[in-house]
């Protein structure tokens, strides 16, 4: 019999939930792969297996550990060490929580300041507010995107084995609604195409409609409205946390 358990570290607490155990044959088959023999999701399973060698893999979220074990007649007890911690993220503008459906997070291994950071792929994409992500102990960086504009923040964090890290990402941004009107306070004109440009003339975001809402990072912008083959524009200053509405006059 093989009895298995897992801990967050050699001297860490026992892991009591969220484990996924896989037992493989310890020699490759004709295809070159290792045949999966059993799976279990208990915290400390006891499995009856024939005498012989096996590869045991246990995972917890994105963290895992593996061992080669050999069974004889007596019960074998194996403790696996998974040096993993939890990560839970939220976003704010000032003291205001950003709603769950307006913000998401991508998680990358290592620091954002390392030379190879720009070439990395995320280990987890589209992580949402209040989602607990279990990862191996180490350094990570978070790319937080608020809305569909340019409100993006990068943050380095350190995950410690056996601990849940709560991270708050602060955005300096605001939600702005656009209206193209023929007179101040008038009805918005439908079928309007919008573009937001940086001071250097670079495209920040594009949208369409009578009342589009765009989330923009703090700064200066030029708003371009196109309607009925005519182009109108207006300068815009975004102040963090000051949501608002901007009217562009069609004249």
C-alpha cells in the first residue's frame, strides 16, 4: 500500500485540500510516454498497488512535486513538499474598488525588470478579482488591465510558501463617456466613430457609438469624432478617479 500526503514546506503545514495525485508506470510504453495508472483528489490517499516502481506526481494549482517510489510488501508512506503560496488580487482607483468585470490580471514568472521579461508568456491569463491562484514560491510580476483603454499597471510581488498574499493594484485612471452633439447639452449623434490619441499623435484606443465609455490612464489626450464624413476634435485631461462625460461639438 502507498500512503501519500503533502506539505507546503519541509516544516510547513499539511495541505488539506486542492491536491491532484497522479500515479504513473515508471517505465515508458511503446509510444515513449508514461502510462497513467491512477488519479486521486484526496488530501492523504492510501492506494493499493502491485509491488513495483511508480512515478507519483502531485499538483496544487500551478505548483507540483514528483517522486519515484518503489513498493514492497509493507506500507510505504511518502510526504511530498510543495513550496507554494496563494495569490489574490484586487484593483482600486484611490479608495474605490474596481468592479470585477472591469479589471483582469496576467501573471508572469520573475521580475518585470529582468532583461528577458518582455519575451515571457504569462503563467496565468485573465485572472479575476478574488480568484486565489496557487503558484510555486518565488517572484512574479502582475500586469493589471483596467478597462479596454491604456490603464495598465505592472507590479512585482513575492510569493511565500504556505501563505496567501493579498495584492492591491492601484490605477491612476478614470472612466470617460463621449458624446458628439450639435449643441451643448444636446442629443448625442449616433453612428459616430471615436479615436483617442496621445499628445504625440499615437493611437490609444478606438470605439464607436453614441455614448461610448472608455477607461483611460491619467494624462492629456486628443479626442477625435467622425460622423457623416466630417471630423471633430477636442482636448481631454484625465484626472485619476474623476469619471466624467465629454461633449464634442459637431461644428
